[in-house]
């Protein structure tokens, strides 16, 4: 019950924000630059640092390798809130 109290709603992004996220993902993929990813999961905003390995806009997913454990993470593009080049 306490966890429910700290949950936040997933923000609704504008078309422009989604285009900017997609552009940054593609740029990071092609230049192999590190990114800061903020995504929504189970009522929380999570920020991680890593490298983009794969982007599938039509399939609504991308894969990134996190900096800490160097693990592959598969996420939906619709869960992304923000992406910034490091």
C-alpha cells in the first residue's frame, strides 16, 4: 500500500518529444555515444546510463547495454521519457 502512494503516472509525450527521443537514439546508435535514459517502469521514473545497441521504431523496442553491469536491456520505446547524450 505504501508503494502505491509513491507511484507516479506515466507522462504523455508530444509528437515532437517522441521524434527528438527517436533522433537521439539513432544518433547514439550510429556514433556509439553514451546516453542517459529515463524510462517509466511500475510507477517510477528510472534513469540509467548506457549505450544503444539496437532500435526498432516499428516494433516499439530498443536494446541498450547499461554501464554498471554491462547487461543487455530490452525496453519499449513507449516507456521512454527522455534520452540525452552523455
